[in-house]
C-alpha cells in the first residue's frame, strides 16, 4: 500500500523529532522539508529541504498533507502564522500520534497536532490545533489545551486544567488540578504551578512577570 506523502514546514531540530514520529507511525511518507532560504541544501535524517516558505503555493498542487515542524519556545507566533497560511492554501493538516504514545479514545485532538513518543493523553482531554505534546508529557483527564500550545517534555498537566491558546509549558513542570492558564503564557522548566495565570504571564517558579 502506497502511503500518502506529507511535507514538513520547518527544517530545524523539531523537524527531526517529527520525522522520527512519522516514520514510526507508518501512515505518511515524508516527501521533504520546507525551510528558510539559507537551508535550501540542508538534509535532515535523509530528507531534503525541497522548498522555502515562499514556495508553498506551488507545493499545494503536488502534496495534500502538511505538518508544521517548527519548534516553539516562549512564543507561538511563527507556528501559528505558518499553520494559518498552510490551512488557507488548502493543505490538510492531520494529527500525528507516535505509536508509543497513549491517547484515550475518549480524548480529542485538533488538526496539525503531534503527540510525541511516550506521551499520555487521558479520557476527556481536549487538545487544540497545531499543538506539540512532547516526549513523555502527561495530559490528564478533562484537561483542555488550546490551539498552538507546546506541552514540553515530561510536563504534567493534571485533571481539569485549562491551558489557553499559544501557551508554552516547560519541561518537567507540574500543573495542579483545576488551574486555569490563560492565553500566551509561559511556564518555566521544572516548576510547580498552584495558581491561575492571567494572559501573557511568565511564571518561572517563584514569581510571575
């Protein structure tokens, strides 16, 4: 059976992780990467940069599927811009789930979201569009994660937590149950969050800025 081809929009370190998940999943064949002009001759795990962002209009005629493979730290602006462009152009942005991840059949994933190796998404959880649920992250029952969020490696989002769109949750952080994190927040690495965060807050463990 011939697998449908997918292009990755992004050619950095996160793209390499995405390639590995896609290969392990075995649903799509990576056709190539879309990178910056300075990356035109770049190779990632045997796949070439076949185009730059300005070439996307031409690619949609050849490839139906795309995934945003740009990483996200602090701000979601770049990922959000690329996702909206790709969606407007007519690309289909599927959710990608590593075979080692555990996603409840009672959970929901939005378009373009990738769930990396060893992550767990429990019953009743809802994950928005264009999110990264990174390696070994845990999203517990009935938690809601908005669009364009990055839940980093080993982060724990406990039951009924709400994470607003565009937010970043750092590696190894622990979010107490029922906490509300509003949009475009940053939670630092390895911190414990026991209180709500207003939009655009940065919580680094001892204070919000």
